[in-house]
């Protein structure tokens, strides 16, 4: 059975969504197009590019999968994704001075992703390195990693009790947040002035 898990990586300041599917990483095509072209119409660019790729005998319907990724509104939605191999082919058709450095970067994160799926400890280590690079203290990072582990245990328990829909997870999370902080996650993000950022990355001991 196919299994998916969410992930987020950054190329030169641009966030790229990805998800693991059948033991390999699949990347959001429109995110990568946005990173390479800096266009604010990545969806339109991708729509036009798909026609071009079809003409070049690249079977888009066979190479691209619609997988659920986290959207700007905080909900999971089906998004066109490609694995590392097919993403390289798509990049060849995008004229951009960032193409070559992006290919090198993609090769590395694609390889790292396979390692992380097979060895979760590597994923935790890289998570710590990412937060360290962002300037977080060692103490904060350790607490954040523990929080992630606790959250994973909680969602696993919910799954065992029959919770399967993303909306149900969101409702339970909102109820816990409301009881603990007096605000739902969306209300808390608004209070902190956050948009796409992860709320938990902006929490500390004083406002938990």
C-alpha cells in the first residue's frame, strides 16, 4: 500500500512542498516552477508547459501524480507532483539561470529524502540542523523536536481510535489549542501576524 508523509524544503529562500509516496519524494511542480521563474502565475505557466511537454512525447498523465499537499489555507489539497527523475525532465523545459544549481540541489534533497524514509533518525538530525541554521537556540530546538515526537504519538493514537479525515484532525487540534491557550491555531496565527509560517516554530515557553 502506498504511504505518504509531508515535508517542506527551501531553495534560495523559496519553499518547496514535497511528500513521500512509495518510498520516494514527490515535489510540487508549481512550487518548483515558481522557484525557477519567479513568476506569480506558476499555475498558468505549468498549464502551458504541460501542452508543450505533451507535444514532446512526455506523457504528463503517466508521469505526474496528484498528491495531497498543504495549501496556503492550511488544508490538504491535491497538487500536481513529480518524482526526482521526472522533475529533472520538466526542468529541462524551463529556461532559467537557476536551472543548473537547482538540479544539483534537487539531486541532493531527493537522495537525502530516500535516506530519511529508511532511517527516521536522519530526518530528526536534519530537522535540528535546519532550525540551527535559522538561528534557534539548542534548548529551543530540543524542545521543538520533542514536541514533534509528542504530536506524532498523539496523531497515531487518534488514528488507532478511528480518526482518518484531515478535517477531524484539525477539529481536535483546534479544541486542544482553544482549551490550552484560549485561541484556535488559525486565531493564534492571526494574533501573531503569521501567514504561511508554521505556528509551532513561533512558540516559546512564555506563550505556550
